[in-house]
C-alpha cells in the first residue's frame, strides 16, 4: 500500500510538470502573468504582515 502512494505521488508530479511545460510553451504571455502574480502576492504578504504586527502592537499596549 505504501508503494502505491509513492507511485501515485510520482505520477501526479510528472503530470503537473508536463502540464506546466505545455502551458509555458503554448501560452506566450505566461512570463508576464507569472510576474504579475508574484508582484501581487508580495504586496498582499506585506499588507498581511503589517496587519499582524499592528494587532500584536495593540495587544502589547493593552497588557
């Protein structure tokens, strides 16, 4: 049963790699789309970290 799980993970991994390579070769604007996604996620991450630090600061002031 354990070997079946490993084989399943291996097949899924190969399918994902092949699908990503196929999309990157057929979709011309994938580099710009990936860069836009990365830039947006960095901004959201910074906002989230700032919000968490703000909340921690508020709880420290109350204590």
